[in-house]
């Protein structure tokens, strides 16, 4: 059944009869007769708003009697449903567009899955004007960041983080080792450096007499779960974390890909594309 094959009587009928018939037509056309016609609603509820709009006929469809009343009422109801669908859909589109723009906004970080970090000392200026020494991770040979660089990877990536140590020695000239741990991430392996309490640690210099390169540690893991995680030093955490050796890791899920693909488009381009699709859907619904 569809709107074009409805056989409506020309005797006087009320708008509510045409409303019921329009429900049957909508359910039959949209769901191949699989909707719940008895309750006048599609089973999956996706067109519940349209059905509710039809259940409350507009003023133009109320009190219509006489010859061809059912057809006139049906047209008024259908037009009202289309206007309702268009206005509500456009409102939703605006909300989604605003949200999508925010979700696709660029994050100030570095993308992986391979990273090179160096632990360094630097200074930050406080509000009072004095300079405070801090430690932090730098991307490669760049300047230390406080907190450390945001590392961005995709779900399923095999991530490698190579760490070097450029921290100054202790007051007694003993070397100051440094490391990275990734809490809540599973199966993190470490190669190089020297053995530490929680993981392998990078020393300021390499000992040429040993096969290992004590100055470099490489951490490897699979980013299996999307989310936002901390990474921080696993060496003297009571001091080193407070000094600034901490950063953030973002694992993006597969569902984020569309937002990243849309990043290069302007809001006008994204809106026009979505609007064209909306009108195609409305045309398919009403013809």
C-alpha cells in the first residue's frame, strides 16, 4: 500500500480518518508492511515524531467535511508532517553540525604511532614573575613541554616511544635516570637502558663497554582500547612527577575517523552536504 493507491471515499469524512490512513501508508511504504499498523507506529520507533505529528492534525485539516474531504485532509496532514520533519531535522542538523565542528577541532599534540621523547630541564614563568625550574618531556630535540606532549594514536596501532635522557645530574654528580610508564595500558615492553624498579630506565650517557645502549629506552605496546590515558615517569615518582614528567596519550576509536576526514572541510561545505542528503531523504519519504 502507498499513498498513490489509497482508495478514499468521496463521502464526508473527518480528518482523523485520513490521519489513520496516512499512518498505514507511511508504515507500509517505509517498512514494507512490517510496521505495527494496529498501534499506528513503526516498530523501530524511528518515525515516531512524524507519526505523532500526524496524530495531531494541523488547523488546516480540522473540521474538513464534504466532497473529497479525506483527500484534502490527507494532503494537509502530509504537508504538516513534512514541515515538521524538515524543521526538526534542520534543528538537529544544526546541533550535530556544531557538535561535529567541536569534535573535529584539531588537538594540540603529535600523531604517531612512533614517537621520540627526550627528558629535559627548563624554566617556566609564574604569575609573580619568578622563574621556576621544571622537568618535562620534549618531542625529539624540541623544547621541553609542561606537561609533556599529547601523543595521538589510532585504535589498533602498534605504538613505539623512544626515550632519551637529557636531565642534569644530581648535586653529587651522580646520573639521574628517567623512564616512562603507561598505567592501564596492557603488555608494554621495554628495550634498552638499565633495569629500574617499575620499568627500564634511560641513563644520561651510554656505557660503551656494555651491549645495551643505556641512554635510550624503547617502549612498545598495542593501543587496543580507545580513551585518554596518562603517561609519566616510573623513576622516583614522588619527585619526578611533581617536577613535570607527565603527559597524555589519546587513543582514537574507529568511530572518530569521519570527524577527522571532515576536518579539512569548511562548516559551509559540511552543512551543504548534510542538507542535500536531508532533502533527498525527505523526498523519498513523501513521494
